[in-house]
C-alpha cells in the first residue's frame, strides 16, 4: 500500500489554499448573532441604529433582524429593551429616582420608560420599586 506524502515544497501552496478557504468562509451565523448580543449587552443605554449595527457585523439590516429573531426569539430592538428593563429593575430596587433610572437606562424620557416597563414587567416602575422596598430587596 502506498501513501502520498506531501513534500515540504507543497506546504506553502497548501497553506495558501487553506487560508483562502478560511477567509472566504464567513463566520457561522449563530456566532455572528452571539457577537451582536454581546455588543448590545455592552451598550444597553445607547440608541440602536440597526443599519450601523448590521454593517458592523457584515449583514444586511433585514438579514440581521430576521436571523436575530430566529435565534434569540426577539428583534434586536426587543432584546435591547429587555436589557434596559432588567437594568432598570436593578436600579429601582436600589431606590434610584424614576427619572434617573429612565435616563440611565437609555429611555427618551420617564413616560416612555414607564410605558415600556409596564408592558414588559407587568407593573409600573413605581409599584415595582415599592414592592422591592417592602420586601427588603
């Protein structure tokens, strides 16, 4: 039985072939979406610009929305709101003023914050804060 061994002279061309293949193949989509999630977790208080976010991760805006929702279960904007609400819960439990919490978590103003909070948490921010205080959280 005879095996074909590549000589040392073939190594550069084999490496070049492998490198070209590696560069042409994009990162798996689930890795890209995980990177988008990681990015959003780092900037929950900033305004979301989907076009810039998509460009940053080499996707079309609509591809980003579609694949993100398929993998995560919500749109990038919905995910960002969830992050903001979780951060707001933490700040409210610490007793911070509602206006401060709204601005610190990236909402336009207190009424917008209150609407989003109630929609996602099922209770108003003030009532959430009161319940945390009464429970000693």
